[in-house]
C-alpha cells in the first residue's frame, strides 16, 4: 500500500495535468488513511472537487442557455434539438449530483467527525454549504428548497464557529462570507440579505486589517475585492427589493 506522501504526490501530478476526477479519487485515498487532514491536504481535496464540479457547472449553464434559446426560437426542427439538449443536460446533472453527493458524504462521515481544529471545522462546514448550493442550482421545486435549506444551515454552522475563532481578515472566514452572500443572492433570491452579509464581512475586515499577516494578505485581499465587486453589482437589486 502506498504511503501518504506517495498518494499526495499522485494528487499533485493529477492537479498539474488538470485531471481533476482522478485527483478526487486520489485525495479520497488520503481521507481513508485517517488522521486529520493538514492544511495542504485539505486544500488539495478542495481543489480536486471544485474543479471536477466546476467544469460540469459551466457545461450545465451552457446547455441551459442553449435550451432556452431553442425553446424560444420555435423552429421546425426545434423539437428534436430540444430533446437532445434536455437529454444532454440530464446526463451532466447526474454527474454533478454524483460528485456533490460524494463529497457531502466524505465531509459528513469522515471529515467533520474527525476534525479537532476550528479553522478546519469552518472549512468543512463551508464545503458542505457549497455543495448543497450547487445541488440547489440544478434542482427545482421541493429538491431545490431542501438543498437550499441545507446549504444555509451548513453556512450558518460555519459562521458560528468562524465569528468566535477566526479573525475577520482570515481568508477562510472571508471566503465563507463570500459564498454565504452568493447563496442568499442566487439561491434564496434575497439581495438585501446578500448585501448585508457581504457588507458586514468587508467592513469587519477593513476595521481589523492590522491583524492580517503577510502570509495571508494575498488570499484575504482577493476575497475582499470579490466582496466589494459583488456589492457593486448587487446594490441596485437591494434598492429594488426595499421598495
């Protein structure tokens, strides 16, 4: 059996080669080896699943746009094209659901029960929120409602720990606030709540800049910029919702 360092080397090779599905399987081997994941291992696991899901989320959006255009066009050959698009999107949806459900099981059954360090606890609850959010994106009706509620529940659990244990400028806490605000805006259709979360996180980080270490500066400043960019985009919708 390969030791932990050998498996990590394989995962890094898969990342360099952009073979993220293989990277996922490799990092699951690391999880099965037991012990808490190091920060490097945790980040490799996240990169693997994020890219594996990300490519399919992008494909799903492209197919959804193409389907909408074809449905509106109402051409003579539209019926056949619509069927092809629906079938193709269903195939991608299945792949997306399988990956999301896979990482959710890993987080719930292996990672969260073993975690002893607060930063990792926030990280894994955030992951749980992220992948429930991705399920909500491709679901409708009751399935959408359930996934959205589970996503918010996980983000809130992460926030409770983050606000007690991590500084406002910590990139894990900032990334959590960024994704929670996106959840409110895109999934819950609540621009005001999205702006409230983003503004609070950004303002708290600005007030606490003196605590930001040079090692974390790049990651934290990037997320703060994303929060600011989103606020600029969302503010008009916040005004509309308030009317």
